[in-house]
């Protein structure tokens, strides 16, 4: 008797992005490995159901079942949680609404999960820069998102490219933090929390997704604001006051060192940008340890 297929649901949160059409088209084009079935859930975070027509058209045209959810309030965590509430599959995958996935994306994530026995695998999200992008931005490439190991372990990840064990998992009750849903970093905190609950993570380098960088994200103000917020989000790596104190002291020292290096490399645009943005990241960690307010990046 043939066993039932492993079910994977791809969760896509959207907010007023026409690029969602390309995202859904790339999901429809997935070449699935034998024994794997795919479905898609789209959660629209807009106050009005602005993505409904696009999602319904993709459902009618595509080979996989697509469910549309209206999850208003302009808080990305609300949309993410609506997806998790609706998910019933063995595994859930995450991709952003401004990304496209190559046809073997799911197959590569699944192969890595099977090969390692990991509970979640994260792939890179690679930036595609428009014409006219400054050379130093291309060189530093801060718009790409690559999963990392720290002390040999993968302790957190991102929802721009992930596959997570779901049905029957000990963390099936886990949800994204609503307080982070307008500032960002809710996915970093979510996966840190799952790691503390025993989830084991791995990296799937051969499963990239691709994002065309919007022109407004090339502005230095956006880059520095983003790095500062990333530093604030990293504080979710520790859940104790002593841990935050140690983290703040270390980050403060790193911020000072990086700022000094930025001054020393003033004549060199690429090095100067690298160290200045690194100083900003560590300053954000200090701000996060002090519980300073975060800039609202979503729902505006």
C-alpha cells in the first residue's frame, strides 16, 4: 500500500505588493519530489482584502491548492499567526511576497531536511540589485539574507526562506510575538524560542530564493535603520536579565571598536560602510537590551 504523501504548506504573508503574483507563479512551478504534496496559504495583512483577487486568480491557474486569508490590522505577526492557525500540513515553508523561488526550491529544502534530520532548514535569500546601485552596496550586499552558524550551531533563522516541521511537533502552539509585528524581527525571536524548546536547525545552501531590491531600500537611511533594528531583534537570543547585561556589555565594546574602524577607513567607501553599519548593528543590540522602542517598519 502506497503511504500518503508528506504535505507541505507554503505560508506567504502580503501587504500591498503586486510582486506577490510572481511569488505565487514561482510556487506553482515547483517540481516536487516523489511523495510530497504542496499547498499554499496567503495571509493578506491589509485593512481591506486588496490581495484577494490576485490570490484567487493564482488559485484558479495553479496546480496546488491555495487558500486566501484576510488578516488585517497591519501587523505582520497577525498575518503569520493566521497562517499557522490555518496550517494542518506535516511541514510548513515560509517565503516573502517579494521573492521568487526556483523550481527545485521545495525539493532542495526537503532533501536537506531528510538528509540531516533537522526540524527546520533555512535557505539564503539573495538580492538582485537594479541598475545604478552604488558599487559599495553591491560589495557589502546587506540586502541578501544568509543563515548563519554561531559556535557551530544554527540557533535562529528567517521567514524569507524556511521549511519547518509542523503537524505534531512540540512547538505547534508557538506563535509570532505581536509586539514585534510592526517593527520586525518577529521571525528571529520565533526561531530563537523554538531552538530553546529543542528544535534543531540546519542550512540549505542549495535552496535559494531571489528578491529584486526596491530603490527605496538602497538609501543609506534605510540601511542604517534596518541594521539597528536587526541588532534590537537579536536580543531575543537571551531570555534572562543577566544574559541581556552580558550581551549589552559585549555589544557596546563591539560598537565602539567598529565605530573606530569606520573612522580609520574613511577614505575607502566599502570598508567605511561595512564598519559603520556593523557599529550600528551592535548599537541596536545595546538598545534592545535597554528595551528602547523600535522603529515601525510594517503596515505603514
